[in-house]
């Protein structure tokens, strides 16, 4: 069954609602506005990294892509 994707731009029915357009763009799934190739070991840009990872295992991602920071989930939550 195909998933229906809502078009967020259909909500802009007047000039007044256009002020929310930047927010609608930034809240889109898989937005790469803060992505930096320096944040992965392979130094790949967003699209290239996703393409590279499409046939890789989760172990590959954890071992070859993520950059160890020494932080834990507890650090993140606090």
C-alpha cells in the first residue's frame, strides 16, 4: 500500500500564510540544512552518504561512518 505524503505547500492559501513557508521547508523529513560532510568519517555530502549507505549494514554505519565522541545517551538526555 502506497503511503500518502501531504504537500505542506498546499496550506499556503494567502500571502499572510507565506510567512510560515520557511518553517514548513525546515520541518520536512530528511532535511539537510544543518548537514556537514565533516560530521562523518567518509566526508561525504548528504546525498552521496545516503546513496553510499543504501546497501550497507547498521554495523557498517556505526563502525565506518559515525565519528566517536565519547558521549553517551545519558549525556545526550541531560
